[in-house]
């Protein structure tokens, strides 16, 4: 019997964020067992907490239905919240250090919502062939595209920026389904008087679902790109999951030292045990 938590991440409204399955004691499980359980949970991701290596408070392995992931955003905030809920005590008050596939990731607990430091992101122009294929499938014209970039922070994203949030929400996610497409995301700005800055969608999630409710790694990579472009000059809010009836909210801020912070609310939904 192992302790098991189900958490909801990136929303202050229960069941309106992105669900995460967390096995508190993952020690002794094989990679095959972890993968099989991740498939069984049918969550976007499932995480397994392990004893920490040097410099970390805990170690986490992150699995989607298709394989292990080096990094993911909502599993980072969700695993941290689960670890704390289960009695974890950080080495330094107000700060948790997570060890995962991309190395050590800091989670800041001092704000109104926990926030992780976005990992470094490789930024490049999107391959023209990929851009044309994605735009054709989604019915996007050249005149609607403001930017098209390839972002890599442990997960590769092909991000297309459109002229408005409304246009982003109008797209049919099934038009770019796997396996023909991979890493397809879109973003568009809301009007200036809206409390939400950007609407963002992940149309080809690793879970093999049609769309992902909220994708922290995508938001983190996008925020790093906005910083690179000189466009992250003040705190902003990204909404995700709107087209699915969710109300995901990610809070993006910039520390004085240049760290990009990605924050979101987390709630514990289920506390129980699992036979593994």
C-alpha cells in the first residue's frame, strides 16, 4: 500500500485546473510499474516521489501515458503541494527544491500561490515546413500569424502566436491530433482591459488527449520567450483550458535576478492509498 494523492493544479476553483496523480512513496517501483500506473490513472501526468539526492528536498519522476518526461509544470507545482501536504518539510523555509530530469527546480512558497523557476529554454524559429503544415491544418492564414517559434525546455513546443485570444479559442484542436502532429501550441493576446493577458492552448498533449487543460512547461517556455523578446516587463496572467470548460490560470512574474516565475493555485482533491 502506498499513499496516493489526487491534486488539481493551476486553478483556484476545484476541478477547473489540471488533475495530477501523485504517489507519495515511489521508492522500489520499477519504471514499468510507474508507466503502467500512469496509463491506468488516465491523468495528463502521474508523478512518483522519491528520496532526494544532494541539494534537493525530494526527487520526482514524471510520467505521461506515453513515457517519462524530464520536466513538466503542473506536475512540479502539484508534486510540491502533495509533498508538503504529506508532511514534507523544506530545508529552507519558504522554498522547496525539486530534483527532476532537467536538474534542480526551485519552488517559491512565499507568494499567494506557489511558483516555480522556469527552466532555461532554447528558442529558435519554427521550421517553415512545420509552420505551413500546422497553419494549413488549423485554417490559419499567413496574415494571422504574428510569430512562429520552436521552444525547448525539456519538452519541445511549436508555438504560433495569433492576432487575438478569440482566434486562438476558435481553433479546432482535432485538426492537429497525434501522431501526424506533435508539440503544437497557440497563443493570442486578450484586450488590454482584460485581467487575463494571454490565452494559450496545447493542442497535442503528451497524454494523447485532444487538448491539455493547463500546461506549465508550455507556459514557462512561452514566458522565457516573451522575456527574450523584451515583452515580459510586468506581471501577466495566462489562461488555459477555456475551450474545454476549465479555468486554468498561470501567474507569470519576473524576479529582480532575472528568474522567470510560473505560479498557480493547487488543491488536494483525494487523499488515499493505492496497491502498487
